[in-house]
């Protein structure tokens, strides 16, 4: 019951943030001076190849889609209403493709890189950090400086170096893209085997950096825990070190877990930029192209997705923390 | 009754990089079967350091340069690189820590710790068996069995300290080293805890206690004998009554006269105080009564 | 704290930061080449000496000249954005934490919402909408979206300082609100603020390069991020023109690494509990003293650890 209340509170909070995020997402692009549709249509016209009548149609289409002739609050409601139907609007850059369609093509690639990278990086990084803290000495120093270095390498910088060394110089893995020319995405062993070779480099670029960050955090948490009273008491009771280590790990892990929620935004961004380096056909590359074409509907959809991913990740972390940390349950009810 | 513990010539030094600090300087302590030895002294006198050496948990930067511990005829070297078997801790000598507040990991239930303590010393013990034994001990000593299922934050201060006391003595250690176990408690909880300790001693759960505190009134109620430490040495030792009524060493006199107790005779004694770093005190001969 | 007491890591990081600042400040005078001047062809190989030391980029400009000017740009954006974020965060945190009440509630709510919405999203949306982007608008946007962290940390600290006795003394002696904040609260947070600033600077430099990579970099200046943007757009990695992308990559990594190292060594200086064996060393000074939390100026604690270890003392009903 206590837990349900806690989760309910977190859910309400997440919804409040979501509404604010939606408003920002809606309002900020509308701050462009002048009528955005005029600007866009002007751009399409400047690109050439589109006739006057067609331009008129495009202009009409977007005016209607955005409801620009209506007051702002109505525009917002239209925006929300469309979102609820899964309708992100129509792309400026690749008119008349729908944004949902473009996103649908790109999203799976981004998830394929980021989800495994985040999980693997978190687990391995924490194990490494804990090891450094327990072993001390040169293991600690080596692991710490190494981790600190990797955690401070911008993910895309590591991606560039890996791409150059492994793919260009050594020629072990393909240089860019997500699958070989002539292949079509399908659920087959051949395709999977081919796609994996393209997957490795962006994956490792993200994982290594994340491992570094987690290891640094875990190490300082564990060093802190090592000096705590319960470790001393366990020792005085002759409890095996292997058992005490598990106590320490559990306690040091909690802030790391919360930290995962906080660092998720940086990770996602890092992952999107890595896609650019490898021309990986995910959201990052889509965003890059959209920015180049001032394709606001696509940009807006992607920023909204990033926000959603971060909010969902944080909510999940909060809920899981509630399950792991007994004090949260107690603190909520005042039960003592 | 015979001698239970004989700690000889203990010297404990903190290696601080620059200057070494001698915290315990060639101290020997004997504890009889069934005795509660009160260890008194001001902060920095070395009593906590001595306690941690005897409870076998000295850790860098504290180094035991010399000393040995004899319990039941078994002699354990403490000095230098001597390895103390892990199973001595908890089973032969156990500790009751200063302030039980953080002594149990906040994310573990009491029963987790109980089981881990038991199986660290007895690989074959099953979970049920371990918990049954613990439950029996807990109810015998008048605590509700449900503390086993609690997380530390769910217990009040007094309750937690009593629970920790029971965990410390689960393995029936010969000696329990209690370091300021009562200092964080209110008076009624102090009383309950002390009664419990004495009851445990009577039941032979442990055979002797070293009770470290700067709280002299508490010491008067619990200790059989009192040893007073000053600047890393035991300056005086004797039966509690005599130590309180007729202290010999000037430092003991100063320490005892600093006590406020609602008893008529104390009204006549003037608090004299002393300069805290009077080296001449240190040169006064140690007065040890047996 | 004597200089000799500083950990070696501090000196390493200070030397690195010094080198970077020198490269940014003096570098342009030594290279003496306009970063926008065409001095060669597409991806000319590096050769001795001067402006051609690192070859040319896709527009035939000197990579070396771009590197030193780019470092300068990145540092300016970082310092500016870091300063903006730190000052705003400090003010919001101080006022909220010290004042308490509804002001605190409102400020905390804003801070929490700001923390929950990814900064990069807001930065992208604003940058896309800006009619003109230069390094100052970029720094402003980054700074305005990054202060929430500082505010939260400072608020936690200042609300704990608020209950200390010397604040009561100051209040009784008739000191004004701002005077108490500046003279009695702020000193306890200074170490924290310094560390937060260092982190903000490195974060802002990363943000700048990320934005530049996405094509949202400053329009009027070369930064390390825009160098990478062009290097990737013009296939320097694929064609093996390493001199076009390795220098900015290494420089960015070096900057962020140096700043993080600086922050972590400062953290150890200010927060001795993180130093191995240090807690025990403190004990050595007063052997046998009951272990108390060390009273460090500002008492910075690793975020999370405080909540972890300081379990509230239960005061409720005893289970008997």
C-alpha cells in the first residue's frame, strides 16, 4: 500500500513534468519571428523543383495542420490532440512523408544501440568500480584514472577514434551505415549477422564511456561505504568478507541506480551524436538531417521522444528504487 | 573463578605518515570469569583503541606493535604481522559497537545479518536452524521475535542497541568488548540495556565483559572492577567500590570527583579539576590493586 | 590547507588546465594565421612548420590555427555558460534554502521540473528557433538550461547551514538578509560552488561541441565542435585525413578530462572522507575519540551518500 502511494506520487510528478515539457516543445519553435510556414515554404521554393500551385497547396496544408490562424491555446490543444493519435504531423524536409513514418524507421536502430549499451555499461561499470574500491592499491589507481579518462572522453570523440582505427585503418569492421548495401531489413540470420558488424562500433563507443562514468561513481560510493560502521561491525563479528562485500555493493548501488536516471539524458544524447559519426540510420542522423533542413515537425518529434524516454527511465528507476530501498517505503508512511 | 582473558603488553600505534601516535602504551589487562571490567578515561586516553585491539579489529592506520591475548589457555599473538583467525572474531571475542545506529546495513533485515554471522562460523548451519536459534535467544531476553524481520530504521534507538547486543553474543563469545554501548541512549533505555547485559552474563551467554565508557555513573552500576586509562596507560585499577570511594591516583581522583551524583557524600566533595596535559601525572606511579 | 597537502592528482590536472588555457590565450599569437584564410588545398598533409604543422582542413584552412582559435571559442563558451549557470544556481539555491517557506517551495518545484526535462532538448529547440547563433547566444542558452543542478546542491547545503547557531547570532545582531547570505551562509558553500563551476564549464564545453556536431554551432566562429562537424561532413575520417579530426577530438577530451580530474581532486581536498584512510588518520590526532563527522568547510558530501548513511533516528513507538 505504501509502495502504491509512492508510485502514484511519482507518476503524478512525471505527468506534471510531461505537461511542462509538452508546452516547451510546442512553444519554443513558435518563437521564430514571423510565420514559420511562410519561412518554410519560402525555403522549399528556393530549393526549386516545386511549382507555384503545389507550393500553394503545401502552404495551405501546413497552415491547417498547425492551425496558425487560431489562437495559441487552440493550437496547443490541436497539437496535443494530434499527439494522442500518434500523429506528429508532416515533414517539411521530406514532404509529404509523415513524421511518424520517418520516426518509425529510425527509432528501432537507436533503441538497438542504446538499450543494450546502457544495461551492459551500468553492470560492468559498477562491478569495475566496486573492484577498484575493494582491491585498493594499483588496481584502484589504474582503474580509477582509466575510468575517469573514459568517462571524460566525449562519446562522439571515442566514436571518431574507433571508427578511424578499427574500421578505416585496420579494416576489421564496416565504416558506416547499419547494414550492407543490397540488404533489406528483415528478421533473418543473414541480415542479423550482417547488421551486427555495423552495430559493434557505435555500441562500444557508447558502452566504454558509460562504463567509465559508472565506475568512477561506484568507486567513490564504495570507498565511502567501506569506512562505515556496519562494515567494521561485520568484521568484528567475523562475517566473511565475501558476504560483507554484498552489503556494501547493495548500499553503494542505490545512489548509482538513482544516478542512472539522472545521467540517462546525457547518454541518449551521446548515443544520437555517435550515430552521426557512423551514419547510423537512427534518430540522431534523422535529427541531424532535420536540423539541416529546418524540418521543425521532425525536430519537435525527436525532442519529444528524448523527453519521453528520459521521463520513462526516471520513473522506472524511481519505482525500482522503491522496491529495493526499504527506507523509501517507511519514509513515505512514517511507519517506524 | 579463574582468569578468563589475559591481555599482555599491548602497544598500539597510529602510523600517520609524519608522526606516530602511541595510543596504547604497554597495557596489560586481566579479566576474571564472570567479571565486568569497566574501562574509564577521557577522550583520547586510548580506551577505545585498547578495546578495538582486544576485540581484534585493529585496522591501519592503527598498528599493534606488540601484545598477546590468552583466552582459555589459547594464546594469540597480536603484534606485528600476526594473523588473527577470522573465526576468533565474534565467536571468542566479540564487539558491541559504539552507537548501534549505523552498525547494521540500512538495506538489510536483521535476520540477514543474523544468518550471515551464523554461517560465517558454521558453514553447515541452515537458514531455518540459524533463525530458530536467534529467535529463541531473542525471546529469552525479552525482545519480540519480530525484530528479526525488521530493517534497522524500523527499530527505535534502545531497541536497536539491544538487538545489536544480542547479535554480538549470538555465538556465545567468551569475552564481549562493549564500547560506549549506552552513550546514545536515554536513561531508561540505558537501564534496560545494562540489565540485559548482566542477565546475559548470569546465563553464561558470555563469560566476561569489557565495558568502555566515560559515563561513570553507568560504570558504577555495571562494573565489577574499574581500570582508569590516561594517555595510553592504565594508571589505576581496582574494585568498583574502592575506585569510586577511595581513588589513589591523582588522575582517578580528578575523574571521580567530576561526577555529579545525587548522593549526600558528593555534596561535600569539591570539584577540583586538573590541567588536562599535566605531564607529572603521567609520571605518578600506576596504582594497581588486585 | 597547505600546498603540500594537495593530492598529486590536483597538480596533474592544474598543469593540464594551464596548458589548455595557454594554448587558447597565447596560441593564436604564436600561430599567427587567420583561421579563415585559405592556406592550402583540400586536406593537405601536415608538414613542417608553422601553420601547416597540422595540415589543412576541407576548405584548405590551417588546422593548427583553427585548433587554437577553436579551443579559445570552446573555453569562452564554457566559462561564460558555467558562470551563468553557477551564479543563477547559487542565487536560487541560497535564497530558497535560506528563506524556506513558499519561496523555497516554488524555487524547488522549478528546479525539479528543470532537472527532469533534458537540457539538450530545450537547447536544441531554442537554437533551432534562434534567427542568429553566435558564441554568446550559445553560452547564454546553455547557461540558462544548466543551473538547476547547482541550485539543487546549493539549496541542500544552505538549508542545513540555516539552522546553525552563528546564523541566529548574525540575525540577532541585526544583519540584513543579503548580508547574512553573503557573509554567513556563502562561505560554507564556497568549496561546493567552486567544484560546481568546474563541472559546469566542462559540461558546457561538451554541450557546445554536441550542438556544433548537430549543425547548431556558432555561426561566426570556429569551435572544436564545428571543426569536427566539418571533418565528418567532408569525410576526413573515411579518407584517412587524421589531422583534420584527431586534433580537435584530443583537445576536447583533454579539456574535459583535465576539468573532471580537477574537480575530483578538489573534492578530495574539500571532503576528506573520500580520501582513503583519511578518516582514520583524523582519529590518530585524538586517539580513542568517538568518531564524529569531520567539520569541513561547506561539508560537501557526495550526493546520495548523505541520505544513505544518515538514517533518521527513530523517535516513534518502541516495539516492546
